[in-house]
C-alpha cells in the first residue's frame, strides 16, 4: 500500500512533499503454501497429470518467428568448441550428465531454458549450429521428455523453452530423422498443456510472465491453437496486472528482472509478427511503461546500476534491447511504486533506492539496500554497490556471494554491523524495513531528496534518515545521514555505525592529512574531493562484480562513529575538483 501525503503534482510527474511506502517485505511463503506447492509438484508424477498431457501430435510449426536479440558471442564460441558455458561454469556437451546433474541452479536454468540457442545462432551458420543443437536436444529428450519433474518441467522454464524452440526451430528441426522431429514437436505440445495447468502457480514477476508468453507462443505456432492463444492473452493480462506497477517498475524491484520482462514481451511480439497477427495493445502499452523505468536505473555509461542481486548489464546490451522494443523514451526520474529515484545534472547521474526490499515470496536473493545510491560521472562509475549476488561466477564461494546481499555491500549507513532487513539462509528476506518516508524537491539550482526507513527501529531504536542534494550542474553532491531516536524504550548504551561508499572500478582514493577527506581519481583523469564530519574516515578494501559476474578489487570510503541514545548526524560532500 502506498500513501501519498501533501502531494503536489509536478510537470514531469515528480510529486513534491512526503509519502509513506508500506510493503510486506518480511513475509515469505507460509507453511500451508509450501505444502501446497510441494503437493502440486508431486501431482505431476500421478497418472492423471500424464493423461492430461495427452493430445494430438503436431506435424509442424505454423511459422518461425525471429529472435530480435543477439546472444553472447563468447558462449556461442564455446558451444562451437563442444562446451556449454555460463558465468565461469563449463560442461562438455558430450558429458552434460543430465540424468545426474552436478551443475549449479543458474547453469541448469540456462540449459533447460534453451537460451543457449541464441548464443549459438549468433556465431554460427545453420549448417554449423544444427548438429550441436540437435545433440543437446537429443540428450535432453532422452532424460526429460517423458519425466515430468523439476527443474526441467518448471513452468517458467517451459515458457522460455517454447519461445526459444520456436524462434530457433531451424537448429533443432533440421534433421531428416522423422521420429526425432516428431518427438520434439510432441514434447513441445505436451509442455504447452503442462504449462497451461501450472503457470498461475508461479510467483508474480518475470516467472509468470515467461510462462504466459510460452502459452501464447504455443497457441500461435502449434496448429489449432486459437483457444490456447486467447486463454494465454487473458492470462498474460492478469500476470502483467500484478507484476508491472503504474510507473513501469516491477514487483521484484530488480532491474535484471525488468530487463528480462522487456525481452520476453519483445520476443513474444515477434511470434505474432511471424503469423501476421496483430498483438494485443497491452504488449505495446506495457513496453512503453517498462522502458523508461529501466532507463531510469541506468548510469552515465548507459549500463544498469546494481540492485537486488543484479549486476551492471553493459550499454551494448541495453541499447540493443531498447532498439528492439521500438520504444523511444527518456529515463524515468521518479518511480514512485518501484522505489527508485534518479538525479541527473551535467555529467552526473545518481540512482537512489527509496523503498523497502521486494516482498520475500516474489524474489529469491533480495538485498538490504534501502537508502543506498550509485553515482556516475560521465562514463565512469564513482560510487557503486558491490552487486552481482545472483550473477557472480561459479568459482566464488557461496558465503561471499551471500555477503553481497548485505547492507554493508551497499553504499549506505549500517547500524551495529547489522542488515537493515534480515537475510535468511534460504535466500529469503526477513523482518526489517517496512516503511520508507520520502520527499523530493526540485529547483533551478539543485535537486533534493530526503528519505528515512525504520529497518533499525525495533532492534536499535533508531530511524535512518538520508538527505541528498545535487547541484544542477552535477558537480556537487551533499549528503546527511542521521540516526533519529524512536520508540518508547530509551537506550542507554552507544551504538556503533558506519556509512559506506563503495568506489567504482579504477577509482583511486587518497586520504588527506587531516583524516576527514579523500581525493578520488577517476580512470579518465577526473578528480572528486570527498569530505565529511561527524565520524572518522577510513579507506578500506572492497569489491565490485562486473558485467561478466567476476569480482573486481576496489576500495571503499567508510565513516565510522558511535550514536548515543539521542542519535547522531554525519554530513559529507562530494565535489568535482577538475
């Protein structure tokens, strides 16, 4: 629920004044929901479910839609060399071990979705790629075609798989082996029937959108699918209604999921084009909302900032996706429901997380990032979050990957070395931030945001309030981080706190003699001066996860201090020196 207080609509849609965001971010699946979910999956193995999957065997696909996106050339080259690879994890194609998998969850999803077909088609001709695609397809069919079980038969993966099988049908259906071709088509039809019965049990967000996109694609590409297509369109409308906010953000609150949904809808639109059928207006309308919100969380290098386990998707990918959508829009400055605020002046761009984390049941791997920000100067990232908790290379220890979800891995204030929202071992989020109060004002000379959250109120008796003021030319950013006492119980002891500013790749920090400031040198030669009061400044090691999921060593500025019962205030400033 969102309450807006003293709302004054501005010409660009930015509401000045205060509002209070309330989100139930501390609730995961209940016991009854977990039991129901488990029973649903057990039912897949029952004879009745198998009977429901029977039907007519399609003889062909009605069309082959275009895939509007390029794949990863390096992963495609690895496939040509006989290896399936994803974020540092590689398996030989002839020894994938599908019956007894030993690969990670992310690798399994990449394999079972058949997203690798896009990588393969990017680097190879049909003659080169078809034998490789067919070899993996035969191995997959042998193990998974007749056994309805996770992860291979997960509804969201079936949705993605139908999109990729139809778009890259020449690679998997070029064989003269009629038995093999028939098995591929029949498996696709059985998957579509399974998907129709399972998709609404998926979590709102990208998984459910992917599932309904698959239902519609099957209805368009498999003969006699008009009823399925119409049911799929109604299901997709429901899924979008509970996934996409009015401002174009999504319930999962991660830009990676935002990008994923944009690509799914754009790919689905191509299936309509292949059949020369006009898609529902809902698809174009939704893309028109999603794209500005996505651009709103891009920094000066036009790549994504790092939030909720995602990493810095590079500008080349973002540009390609936006071009494919055919949506022309400016970055959204304020996503009220999604929760991200954007300040821009001169060459500087700042993205600020002004909302509670996503609801636990909607996203696995959520992060305690409330009131953190990222800042860029032109193409250089100056202040960042560590990022990449769910996109890091396989060689990184699990404990480090989980550490990237913590509040300390984000550029914000941390109280008592504790997360603002609890992070559970099973990947979900616990109690913490439930309310965020926000105000924003614009003037000719500056932009100002003030926000506070209650994530530390119950445990430490403090509300964290952060104020950011950026000059119109972007060369001056001033901040105040305040701990304000709240609650009836008065705390007698002091509480340690730290305000962290993780520095971008290649940024070099040098302390000044007074210990209250540092000079920050950018790779391109630019220089910023950082100065603070209200705590002691230190320079420590940090890391930043790059677009390939690899951790890069960086530094961080850390202001440490202790807050008495009456609270504390830390002021800091970033000023471009040259």
